[in-house]
C-alpha cells in the first residue's frame, strides 16, 4: 500500500545561477561541492550563452577557467566530504583569488557536510575570503533567487550597509545580472541616470571588482533590478531594506522599455533625487529622440504588418511593452502566436492580456495551416517555417534603446534579409 505523503513542489537546482552571479567578477573563483556530474549542469548552459552572444556579434564575456568541483564520490557520500572540500579550498586559495564562492550541491546537503565550518577554517588559514551559498535544489523548502542571494552575501562580506555622510553621484542596481545585458543596454541604463549628474552605475553581479563594494555605502539611489522573474518580490524587498539601512531613496519600478514608461521613470527619479527640473529636461530630450526616430522609421514601417510570436512566460515577455513599441512607430500587427513550449497557464495569461487588441491569436498548428499573412514575424525563438523573422535579443531601455529597436526593424525591412538577429 502506498502511504499518504505531502507533495512538495519541484525545486530547481541553483548551481547555474550561483555560478553566473560570480563567474564574471574579477578574481572570483567558484567551487561546487558536489559530484563531478553537477559541474556539467553549468557546462551545459555555456553553449547556449555562447550562441546567444555570437549571434549578436558580441565578445564572449565568460570563461570556465575559474570553476572548480570537489568531485564527491560514493566514498564521501558514505563517510562525508568535508575533508575533500577543505583540500579543494586550500588548493584554490593558493591561486590568490579575490574571493571564493562555494555552492553546496544536493549530495553535500544529504550527507550533512558542515560547509560553513570548513569555509571559516580555510579562510582563517589562508586569508582568502570564502562565501557559502546554498545550491542544493530538493534540500530547500523553496526556490531561491541566486542573483539576489549572492548579491546580499557579497555586500555583507565586503560592504556591510551603514549610513554615510558622503554621497557619491552613483546608483546601485540590485539583483540585476549585468552579463545578461549587452554593452548597448548597459550604456542605455547609464544614460537614464546621467541626466541627473549620476557618474556611476554599480551592478554588484557579473563584472564588479571587490574593491568597488565599499563604495556602495555612498550611493545616492538604489534600484531594483531584474533577477529571476518569479522572485521580483524578494528583489524589491532587499532593495528597500538596503536603501533604508543607508537612509537613501529607492525605486522598485522596472527599468523603462516604452516611451510611456521612460517619461514616468525619469520624473520619478527626479522626485527621488530632488531634481524635478532636471527630470523635465530629460523627458523633453527623450521625447525629441523618439519623435526623430519615428520620422525616420515610420515611413518604411507604416505599410508593413508583422506577426508577434511569444514563447517565454508572460512575466518575462510583458507583451504590452513590445506591442506599444510596434504600434508607436506605425507598424501594423496581423495577429499573435503562442508557441507550444509555453505552459497552458501561461497561454491563458497571454490570451487574457491580448484580447483587448482584437487581433487573432494562433497556435503553432493554426499558423502552419493558415500560412504567412504578414510581411515578417517578430520573435525571440527562431523557427525555420517563418518566411521572414526579426529575432529580438535584448531589452530596449530608454529612448536610445527604443530608437535602436525601430532603426533595426527599418534596416531589416530594407535589407530584404530572411532572418535578422537584433544587434
């Protein structure tokens, strides 16, 4: 007889998130305390990242040279793996990294290794900072956001929040994995704040050296970034907590990706920094850029129609944003398509949100039977059966990002190319 049990929701492994959160920070080393096969989880994610960067003509910002795994075996699963972890950390410390991030896998959690104690011991012996973050999936009661968790660990280690009498012209974006944004997106984010004299935007993950962490206590504004989409509440909560410790203003809104959002975001930033006049000047400059791009791109796009295809979750895609950008420049929409990879619950969210546009919503099968009825398809995931497809690969932050999107659409239409990856 099968006894009663309490069903627990599936918890995904956090190792990839922990790895990507630290791997690009200068001098960091990442140690996975797990069987060798667990390191393959990380290695298997790298080709997809590599392909994405190559398609957008970017230099690869990552390497696996600083990834280490203790390689737990059957022996350690029976007798414990703390000695193996200690030996591994001691060897890695000899390379003199800026810090070592240790992630314990499921096996380490099951056998009960005291990872914290080993980390403290090796840190005392070597003088190399060592941090421990939980990576074991099914050992956790709930899935964590490794980006915000790692951010909190690094800040607590290298820059414990405390009020400062000195305020720099700088902001910090918390929970944002900067490596997911290419250089143009990073530049567009910085442009938003330069209107207010902000000279530095800090991203504690993916590229920030340890020497910069103490400067976080002197920032003028804290911003909630975009980590895991189902963890927005945690990111916003930590951003609010961080700002209140420093007694500085904070903004929990998403970074703006439509003209309407841009104007609202700039005005709010101006109010938070007590610079409303600068905010209005910024709004006028952004409006000027947007109107100029519409005059340039509108005549080419206004007689065209596109099919908009969605494959990711509703919270990730936020279709209203993309639709506003398309309509603002005068491009027509023939309908929408929901890919079969999407869960039924997500499809219902899309159908509810898209109903107000009064356009047909197709499944993959319906589209294939119907045939192409538009000039091209705007999509994230390319498909061979789309006659012409524009592949969206990045976020469109501020007027610069929005105008760049329109100009690339114009370039795609004029080029006659069958496939165009946003650059």
